[in-house]
C-alpha cells in the first residue's frame, strides 16, 4: 500500500471538513427559508389571490350534502318499489357518492355515473339533452356521457347559475322515473 504524504492528508482532510461545513450550512439555509415562507401571514396570501384577475373560484357540494342527496334519491325510488343506483358527481364530473339500491341491476351503477356526468357537463336534465341529439347526433359519442333520461344538474344562485353537481339515476323501468328520483335528490338539497 502506498503511503500518502502529510501534506496530501491535510489537504484531503481540509476538503472533507469544508464539504461537511457547506452541507450543514445548506441544510440550515434551506430550513431558514422554509421558516420564512411559513411565517408569511395567510391573510396576505389570500389578498394576493383575490386581487389576481387571472383566476376564478367555484362552489362544490360537501360529501355530507352529496350523501344526503343520494340517500333522498334512493329513498324516493324505494317508496315506489324501484331498484336503482344513484350517483352524485361534483362540478368537474368526479364521483362523490354512489349508492346501489338492493336488487339494482349491474348496468345501473355505471349508467347512473354517466347520467350524472352528462347532466353536470351541459347543466341540463338528460331528458332535455336527448332531444338535442336530433340536431347533433354525435354528442352521444363524447366519452363518459349517456344521453338517456335520469340525470339532473344541481345549480345554485351563485356563479351565474353554473351547476355545482349532477345526480344520476339508473335502473327504473323508464328514464322518466329515473329523472323523477334524481329531482328528489336535487329537492333534498334545497331543504
């Protein structure tokens, strides 16, 4: 084994000590920067966002409200001895809640989700959207949609009437019944 000179050992040792010191300083510097950013008052951040004219806000149903609407929908169907599935989607079409009633057919789950998505996407009951297919038959080709009666949008007075959710129902013998039950869920949110 080759013996290294004391000068080489001193230079190498000094380099190692310097690297460790810089690494420690970097870690301290990074944590100090994080503390400064975390110490910024939330109110100042919120004011900056409010003043930004390049952003918008939207309203969404809570899980509690979505569950209430879904259960009211399912209850309305069960009162008429109908076996259905119910889906509630948010403004962006993301599924919030699904309920499959006892004895509901296997196809009803997916159909309910698609009807809810379709209703919120066009802010119209799906029974109305079915009528639009005569003038625009390719609408039905849009992925994730289902142009059958049984979907209802949930809108508020805020945001210029834009929908905040959609409720879809599938499994009753007619789309009219599906949509009637979906409207019961919308009505439950108004209470």
